[in-house]
C-alpha cells in the first residue's frame, strides 16, 4: 500500500485524476480529481486497500469512498450523453478530468504541483504541468483515489437511472453492453440515456439478419 503514496511522493505535490464510464453504452462519463493535503500514517493505514477501483469489490469501494472524501480536496464531474455524442467519448472524458482538476486547484490553492492523469493521453488545453500514467490507478494513490470516487459516484448515478428504466438492468451492468442489456435494447429500444454512437455496430448486425 505504501508504494502508492511513495509513487506520488517522488513527484512532490500531486493531483491525481481518473475517469469512470468510458466503455458503457448508457449514462454519462464521470471523472474525479483528488489532492491529499496531508498524508498521515493513519491515513495510509485507513487506505490500506486502495487500488484500481475495478479490482475492488463494491463494499470495499464504498468504505474507501468516504475515507477519501473526508481526507482530500476533491471534485467529481459528469459529462452527460448529449455532450458525449457531440464531442466523442475520449474528448468528454478528458474534459471531465480537466474540469475536476481545475476545481480542485481552485479550492486547494495549490502551487508547484503536477497532475497525474490515468491512461495514455494528456488533458487538452490544460494550463498546468501534467504527466499521464498508464494503469495509473495501480501505481498512484491520488489516481487510485480518484478512480474510486468516479466509479462509486457513477454506479450510484446508474442505480438512479435504473429506477426510471428498470428493464435495462443498469444497477447490475452499469450501462455496459451485456447480453441482458442488448436484449432489452432490442425489445424496448433506446432511452435518452443511451449513447447511440456506441450501438451502431449492434444495429448494423441486427439489420444484416434481415
């Protein structure tokens, strides 16, 4: 666990950012940014299980979520489906990261810092020093924490959407194109929360059957 905070320490003052929801065909994409103003021994112990959010079970993510919220300066941003369809999912993800980071910078008033960005792309039109870190949520404590905030927030958001459209199973599939989800799309059609661009191949395949 210490290695994640040790990784950040090598860069000095660190702001970490990650996204959740690039792959699903329904719902917005979320990004979070996290800055730990103080890393105590107690915090390191409390965040002992900190890791890539996708590698953690829901119960662990939920418990870490509150610890991160209470011990960091953070921001969580959602870019909704309408904008994803206009600017594409990569640009939407990077925009969400940019907005989240800029919000934390404003709230924390940090200087002489570097932003660590999960993945292999840098944030566009960003006025601050940044470095992308491939699989950053497995290396950086700040990125891993941002990963958890984004993932938990998005899952809760999909639970809310699922109450409006329960037939798509979003509480279970989070909007990913599982067999259950695809079958529901074929039966009930698309909702306002679906990303049509993500379903072109599916509909082309369906049309080819006729």
